[in-house]
């Protein structure tokens, strides 16, 4: 070769080095090893380029020829590794690794042949190439760990004859994952067919050693589901089973162990040439004997060699008999009768044992078409038969796409399995395990979710005490959650896990489905609480504030549903959710539907404040007092549905721990009062009723009368109109409550009379008492309202009350009403009684013709004149004294005080003696004395003042003084200054203390 030829060879080698470096990234197998080789080649290229500038003789270019040859070998290997079947390459990965290592070392050897000093190569380059050669000589190329594990599994399967379908399926799956092949059955089958064609090519190349190894691998992988179609497998199985005959064969004599006399499982051969069961001969030797158990000749050594030929024969015999047995038992399971149930159970037990022994037995049962027969047994009346059938079906379906596909073709099988879910735990557990396995098939998974009652039964089972059953139910629910409808069904069965997941991370369409479900469901309080605890609030608020219009509306409705539980609403307040919701309510971009839902949420949140524990720090809806005015002002400029919710919200807040703050703020602003009065005259009955209810609440506190003092005739007219025209009892009760709460004054009485209030109110009272409904609060408020018409300052009003026939009704209520009714009735009667003395007619004086005049009316025992209920409002004539006396013993001291006030009107001024006589005859003095021991200071003072006047009369002092003595003495010791002084004064009257006592 001349000088020009050497240069061309170097140039060609450089090009090949570059090509190999580039193509090394495109291989399926050994990528790391090829990358390592490429890194070495890249470092050699600069040297070759420098050598190409030197003059190299024919005798010195041997290293170039070696480099050229080895890089061509590397390129050929790269081509094979990028073009041949991937499975074939994987199975040859060790050989590929070995070839890369050989090429690397040959290239290193060629580099060492270069005479660097003669060619004028620098010392630095020489040292660098020297180090590179050392690295290339010492490098250890290794097969990838994942590839090595697969090869080990293949070798183990071939060596151990482990040809079970499950083993082959897992092995093929491992190969697919290692090579990046789709695990779809069709893709695996295609790859396997390509692999077999590659093997055929290898056999044509007459690589016999490789061909034998590949035949063994093919036999192993052919056991997997993906390598044959269902029809091919079934045809192959039936052909083999038919060729075996119809009856099981007895074992050959050689199959028996001479020691155990049983068919051997693991036959081993001793040095004597005899074969025994491994466990039996090992025990024989362990016991100290070195003789052959059969010939009794000493053994040359104790080595035991597996008798693979015999073992294969035994396994083939077992397989033949098992295949025939499986075929024979099928007929015994078809249409079983009640009399052969024991035989059916025995067959099922035997089949289950066979299924659990080996995977190939399960495959034979599937190919024998057992699945329809077993499915039919699920409808059997015998629970044990059903349970056994479920267990076997589950074993058959496990890791078998073929079995699952066959189950899909059985009509009604899913429904039968689901029916077993609701039965006893053993059967139910077997059913859920089977359904879980079947759910891995897409077609069956869809059918499971649609089966009637399935999801409800699964949710129930997920709470089972049986951990395995509960775990399977949870896992199956996870599988079924692929369907939105299934998730909705789970939620309706009180299983919200997947609904909440999709509510937070689903698509907009999915989220809409989830919020709609929550919005429309009838949830228990327990479920509402669980949903909030599991994070529903955050997701719903995000949708309410950030979703599209429709999403906001549905999310708000769902939140409204959940916020009806006070515990959840309190959480919303604590998390600061109310203020953004109020702003959303104000927003002009919010739809009417959204505003309605937000207003309802605010109402729920408001009601939750009423249920707060008094021991906890109360929470408020508002961040500042100004927010109260803002929200109340909004009521006047919105729609009736929102107005109703907000009015109810304020009513609730007025009954919360922070009621005083809310009430004070509402009362301080005159605009709030005016707005509320206008709402009381609203055309919408619900708005009007709730406005009046709130108005009544604001007028309840006697300490704060701002609203009361500013009320005008318009307000009175509105309230009277409501009482007169409304058919809503609650609304009437509230309107009557407002009037009842107002401070008594002549001006108010005139306003009520001007509005025609008395006949309306008195009619209401008569109707209630006549109908016998006796709505307590309504009557309380009616009687309280009547107090305004009985004030002594307005005799005309009192006369109107009498004319309306109200006084007898008030007397009746002293006995029939609630404590408040009794107190208010006593007050009205007492106010009327104050006018009696002036309205009593004097008895005409007799003349000379007296005996010829009409009979003169008897004088009133108190007023000493002519009294009538209608004209003088006399308590005696009204028969009110006795009921009022009874009220002196009422447990409510407010009632006692009111009745005492009424009775004491009989003893005023010059009527003391007459009044005391009436009281004494009514047995009132003793109850009055007993009130000295009450806990009400104001009542004690009134009693003391009354007794002070009564004991001015000697007869009463002598008769009742001793009864009062002990109580009076006690009051001088424990009373306040006022009661001490009054009590001491009476004791002085009774001559117990002298009038110079320090008590005075």
C-alpha cells in the first residue's frame, strides 16, 4: 500500500469513528455500553487527524488497518442493534456487551502499536493516549440490571420448567416494559411474532446453539396470553386433551418412591443408580445410614442428582390426568339438583384446589369453558355453592384477560355477583374480591358500575368490620370512579371521597357535575360535617368566586346546602369567608340566581351565631360596625328573595351573643328605622312578615327606646293594618309584639285609637280565646298591646276598652294565660281600677216616698257606691279579686308584683278600710305577708309599704301582725337600707321596736 492509500484509510477510519459515535444513540439495547465506546472513539479522532498529516510507511500502518476493521465491526453491531427485533436483541444483550468489550480492547491494542516518537507526536498526546489505552483495557462493560434480571427469569423458567401462564405473562410484561413496548395484547403479539421470525432467520444461518436456546425461550413465552389468540389456544388445548383419552391412567411403578411408596414429586438419583423422593432419601441419610435403601449396598458418595427425565415423565402423567379430571367434572356441575349438592360442593372444592396448585390448571379450566357453568351456580340457593363458585371465578380471572373476556359474554353474571354483595360476609367478601379483579377489564368495569345497587352495597361494605372486605370495597370504588355517574352514585350513597377529588382537580365540566350533585342532594348533618372536614369549603369558595356564571350559581347553591349546618357556618366565619360573599352579593355582575344563593348562605351563617357556646369567644359576621349599616342598606335596594334572607339574617344576629352590638348599630341610624318601617308595608308577604319580626326584636329592650320614641302615626297605621288584614299568625304576633313593646304614653294611646287599633286588637283577642287555639305568644302580645288603652290618663280609651268587652277576657286570662299574659292582664286591670273610685255613682239618698221608689242597687264594698264593670271598671264587680289573689303565689315575682299593684288600688286613699276588708275576705293578707321573703327588692318594698298602711288599722295589726313579725325582723337584718327602714317602721307599729331605733 502506497503513501496515498494509507492516508485514505485513515480518512475512512475517521469517518467511521464519527458515524459510530452519532449512531450509538439510536440502539434499543446496551445504550450505556455503546455510549461508553463512543466516548473513547471521540477522543481518538483528534489523534487520527494528526496522524493523517504524517508520513506513515506501509510497514507502519498495521494499527490503522486494525482500527478500520474494529470500527467497521462496531458499525455492523450498531446496525444490528437498531434494526433487529427488540426482544431478540434483549435476549442477546450479554453477547452484545461481550462484542462491545472485544472491540474496545482491540482498538486499545491497535493504539499501543503506534510509534509516537518516530512520528513526531508530542509527549502530552503520548501520555493522553497511554492513559486512554489503560482505561479501555480495564473498563468493564455490563449488561443493564433490568435486562439481566429478565435473562435470569428466563433461565430460571427453562431450568425449573416453570411454564405457568402467570409466570409467562409477567415475564412478557417485564420484557415489554424494559423495551418500551406497549403492553396492549395486540402489540405484544406482534412483537412476539417478529421475534419468532428473527429466530427462523437465525436457524437459516445455522446458528444451532442459538436456535436451541431460542426454541426454549419461545416455548416459555408461548404460555402467555398475548402470544396466541383465544381461538388458537382453545384449538390447541382441545386437540391435546382429545388425544389423551377419556379416563385417567394409573401411575407407572417407576413413579413410586421405594421408601415412601408414593408418587414422587422431586426424584433424585443416588450414586447407586437408584431413584428416591428427595425428602425421603435426605432423611434416610440424615439418620446416619450410608447404604442404598433399596440394595443396602454402601453408597460411594452422598451426592444426590436430580432425575429430570423421570420428573418430566411424572409431571406429564399428572398433567394428563388433571386435564382429563377437569374435563370430566364439568358435567357434574351443570344444572345441579338439591339432592346432589354434596357432590357439587366436592367437585368445587377439588377444582379450587387444582386452581390454587398451578396456573396451568386455571388455564385448562378456562379453555374447558367452565366460566358459564360457574356463573350459573351463582344463582343457586345453596350459599356454600355460590361462595365456592365466586372464589373459583376470582382465581380464574386473576391475571387472565381471556377469562375476563369470557365472563363479559355471560349474560347477567355481574348482576348475580352484585347480589352476593349484600349477603353474609363470607359470600360478600368473595363477591367483592371477584368484582375487584373483573374491574381491571374495561367492559366489565362499565357493567359493574351500572349494576343496580352495586355502588350502594360497596359503600356499605367499605365500612365493614372485616378489613379485607372493606379494603377491597374501597379499592373497587377507586376503580369505578373513572365514571362521573359512578362518582355521583357514590356521593348519593354517602361516599364523597371521589366527588371531593374531582371538585378540586377535575375539568370544568366535571366540577359542574360535582357541584350540581352537592347542590341537589338531601344531606344529613353528619354528611355536611364530613364534607367540610374533608375540604369541600375551599373548593366551593374557589368556584363561587372564580368560576363562570353558571358555575358560580351551582357552587353557591351547594355551599348553601352545606352551610345550613351551624358547625359549618361557624367555620366559614372563622375562615373569613363572609366578607367576600357579601361583596359578591353587592356586585352588579352577580346574577339574580347567584345573589339569591349568596343571601341564603349569609342567612345560614347568621343563624349559626345563635348556636354558639356561651363559654367560647363569640364570632361576628362583620369585620367592622360599618358593615352592619352597609348590609342593612342593601336590603332596601334589592329583590324580595334577597330581602327576606337578609331580614332573617339580622333577626338571627339580634339573638346571637353579639346581639347588643347589632341592635345598637341598627337603632343608632334613623335611616335604618325608616327603611324597616317601609319594609313592614312591603307588598311581598314574606318580606313584610320578616321585617315586622325584626322590628319586634329591636323594640324588645326596654333600656333602649330610640326607635320607639321616633315612631310616628304612619308606623302605627302600618302595624294595625297588618294585624287587621294579615292571615299569617306569626306576622300578626310580631306586629302585636311591636305595639306591646312600645312605651306607654298618652300620645301613643291617641295614635293607636286614631288608627282604629282597639277594635282590631280586641277582636284578635276574642277570636283567639273563642277558637281555643291559645297561641301563647300572640295572646301575650295582644294583652301587652291592650295595656296602652287602659292608662288612667285617658278615660275615653278606658271606656272604649270596657265597651269592647275586654275586661272579662282579661279576668279569664289571669287564670288561663302564661306568666307574661297574667302580668300584662294584671297591669291593665290595675290601671283600669285606678279610675274606679271617680267613676262610681253615689247611692241616691232616701226621701218620704222611698218605699214607693225602685229597688236601690247594693253599694260596692270598696267604693261604697254603685259600680259596674262597663262603667267604673271595678275589680270587685269584675270578679277579678280572687284570681288576682291567687297570682300572689305565682313563681314569677313579676306576676306577683303586677297582681299586688292591681289589688292595692282597692286600698288607696280613703278606701283603705273598705279595701282591706275585701282583701281580708279574699284571703289576700297572708299571701301578701309571704311575699316579704321573695328575692325581688322592688316587690319587697311594695309589700312593706302596703303592710305599713294596712297595719294602721288596729284590727288588721292585731290579726296579722304576728304573721309578719319574723319576716320583718329578718329584713331588718339582711335587707338594704330602704327595706330595713320600712321593716323597722312596721315593727314599730307592731310595738316590737320603739320609734327611736337606729333603723330609722
